[in-house]
């Protein structure tokens, strides 16, 4: 997988790609990246990349010409790479879309600033406008790195396949509670069932916790999974049982998890 990031602040991206698991993926050649400074494609002495929008209004808009030249330099015309503009008005980013993007050979990410970018760049070059949430960021780099972090970990060989199983959103269920040493922390014990060594009981307990948490915190995911027919009979039965008992998931409920088997 190759990531090409078009940005006014390449140092933000450089720091991310040189840290932690990403640095290892880059050193192993699994992930490639290039941070392109859009200012390098400005032609005036001030390396200007923004101007006031036509029609008036507050703020500044990123100029089409430097950004267009940057895109043509990295992608060519026409381009075969998938070009993404991170924008609060884009389609919502989720795990399903992350899996789709992780299958691409290369992603070109445009990081907006100020009031955004000239619409003509979107019309000419952009394949997808993507939003990482229903809020506004001052930095398109933050949004781009969120997308990169969610996708690169799904690329084969970056992390073990087992680590990707039963994560939040896998099968449209949130992840179950997890515990490690010590066995007792601040009077709270690890649930006895996790110490039992009984693999089937542990599997069932974890599934029940996933259903309970999802029903309480993200019932929209349960509804989506039901509509798509993604849940097996066991999961559907647990969903119905938890609905009948009025499943909740709050701080008090978390503390009592340790007493449940």
C-alpha cells in the first residue's frame, strides 16, 4: 500500500510515519508514503496557496492552481490512483469503507485547510470526499492520518490476522471487555469465567458482552446487522434476550461484570 499525502504541513505526516507499528511497516516495505508540500507548486515569491473566496464570506480558500499542479505531478492526467479529499461534507468513514480502501494499491489524500479547497479541484480530480465524523477540524492532516491509521493496519502482514478478529465493528458488534494482570485491581476482580480455562464458556461470555455493549451504545449497528442478515441464530437469540432484559452498559454495569459468569 502506498499513501501520498498532499499537505501544507508535511512534518505532521512525517512524524506519524516514523513512529510505532507504522515505522515498522515502512521499514519492511509493506507500506510506502510520500508527503507532498503543496507550497512547492506555488509560483509566486510568497508561495501563496490560499485566497479569498468569490462571492465573499469569511475565511480563505485553498487555491486551485498549486493543488492542481501537485496532483498532476503525483498522479498524472488521467490518474489511476484513488484520490480522496478529507472533508466534513464527505460520506461517513467507517470500518466497512476502511476495509475497501485497504485493498487499494495507492491512495492520494488531499488535506484541506482554512475554508476548504476550490470546487474545481474536486470536480476534476477527486474520487471520494470522506468525512471522519460530524464535526469540523482545523487540520485536514488529522483526518487524513485517522483514515491512514484505520486502513494500513488492515493491509496484509502489517499485524497478525488473529489481532484483527473480534474487534469493534467486526460483524457490526463492538468489542467485548478485556482484562490482564493483576487479577485484582482496586478491589475489582477479573471475571471468574476468564480464569476458568473453559474456551466455549469464554466464547459465549464474550459474545454476550459484545451484544450487550452494542445494544446499549450503538443500537444502530444491531439494526443494520439485522437488516443485512449478518447475525447467526446464536447471536440473534442473545440480542432478543438482552432486549427483553433491557440491557444497559454504564459504569456501574462495568463494575459488576467481574461478578458475572
